[in-house]
């Protein structure tokens, strides 16, 4: 085990020179500041903090079905580690243990691991070669232990999410048995580490567990649910008059927050700078001979979802909120300004209330907003709490 004296940090950020390209020895261990690091260097540093194949063989494979994952033993995750300075754990000492041995040691909590990952690149540029395990004297691990711990935490998070989801489902006796049976059947087949494909939402399999919980739905969950709705109701949507457009949450967020809509009048280059999806939606309103009905789930600060319907033929704007909140301040004026870009001579009626279910908890606003949308465009029953 070799040790080196600490170095003084006197070097300023160095300019990149032609002879440095491709030569890792000119960066790693040279005490350069982690700033404007070339791609080949940052890629190497990321690779050195990734889990190695020999370790992954001892952990659940990505294609392991969720129900089998729940039976897979994983290392304990420490709750907190008081008094630890992350940078102090990086060492000039050679590694004494392999990252495979991380599977027999408690893993660090998420906050500490995040700090270690953020500092690892600079530590390697400084010449550090290992990570000292915090509660075992003389134990130094290679940098790929960071990737191993990250994977262990990911596994642990997935297990917790699905254990809680199954418990939530068992506690809700009103859920028809055919649904619970179907869910369990899917969980016996679906791999635990993957993404929902074909919907463009980027939602992970683990994040799907949120739908079976008492948790607030994120914009990714809303986006996924609306994408599924478009797919399952395609036949209905393709034959409606007026045309129905189910807009993503990004639409109203753009209306509410975009600086492009803050000027009066709105500048002529709006169509060149606004998101393409928003412009396409506006063009459909402009060109539809029989009008367009825009149905959207809209974010309403803070941490709340509501339903927005815009009927260009009836000239109505409707807002349905499960706790009775009004549309966010300036939202209506900005929305009317946006509509006027595409419907120059159309005056919309005053804002109307949209009937929806009433929320009695702190997390169901997303489900109710989606249900409100489906009720008004497909005729679904309004959602109610079980009694």
C-alpha cells in the first residue's frame, strides 16, 4: 500500500493544447481543475466509476422479473452517516479490497453517494486512486465501487417501490380481483430495470409503481397516461367532430411560463422560437374548418394538476380543478394571447368552470384531472373515492 503526500491546490484552470488530445496521463493525476474537461477524459472518468461485470454477476440482472427481484437479497443501505466529509474519503492509498466486496458491506445513503459521485472526477484528476470505507479501518475500495453502490441503491429503490405498491393494492379491497390478478401476472413477467417503450415519456418500470400508491403524479406520469389514452382511444379520436387534440402538460406550462408570451404585443418571431409541439397545435386550430377541442392536463403551482378544455368552435375555455382553485394568475390572459396568434378574429367567452370530481386527499389531483379530461371528451364516469 503506497501513500503520497497531499498536494497544494495552486494550479489555475489550464488551457487545452493540441498535444493533450487523447493522452489521459496529461489529465488524470495532474491536479488539473475539473473544468472544460475534454470528452475523452470525462468518458474515462465515468467509466472508472461504473460497476464492473464481475460485480454485476452477483446482483439482479436487468431482465429479472419484478416479483423475482423482490425475493433477491441485497445489501443493507445505511440511513445516515454523521460527521463524514465526502472529499475526505478519497485517498492516495491503493485499493485493498475489490468492489465485489461492496455486496457484503452496507451501502452509503443516497445523499452521501451523490456527493461522492460529484467529487470523484476531481479526485481522480488530483491523483486519488481509492475510496476509504468510512467505518472499517484500512479498507480502501476502487472507484468503481461508486457504480456498484449506485446499482445497489437502484435495486433497493425498485424493491421498496413494488413492495409498497403491492401492499397498497392489497389494502384496497374495492379493487376488483381480476385487476389485482392481472397486475401480479404482469409483475411476474415484466423486467424490473427498463423503460416504458413506445410512448415517448421516458418513464421507468420502477416509476410505474407510483400509480399504485398515495403519491403525487409527476409530469412524466401524466405524459405517459395521456399517451396511453391517445393510443387506446385512437379509433374514437380519429372520427370526432370537432377534432380532439389531447395536449401534453408542456402546452399549458409553455403558456404559463414562456417569456415569449410575456411581451405585448407578442413578437413576430414567436413561431420560430416556440416549441414545435405548441406551434403544431396552434396550426391545427388555425386550419381546422370545423374547429378543434384541446383537452389538456395543466400544471397549477404549487404541485397540483387541473384539467383545461379549449373549444375553438364554441369559443369556450373551461377549467376544472379538484380542490376548487382558480386558474393560475395571468394564465387566462396569456392563454387568450396565445389563441389570438392563430385565431385572429375570434373572441373567446369568459372562462367557465368545468365539472370534475372533488379531491379529499393530497395526491389524487393528477388522477382526477385525467379522469375529468376523459369524462368530458369520452363520456367516462367521474372518479369517486370508495366508501
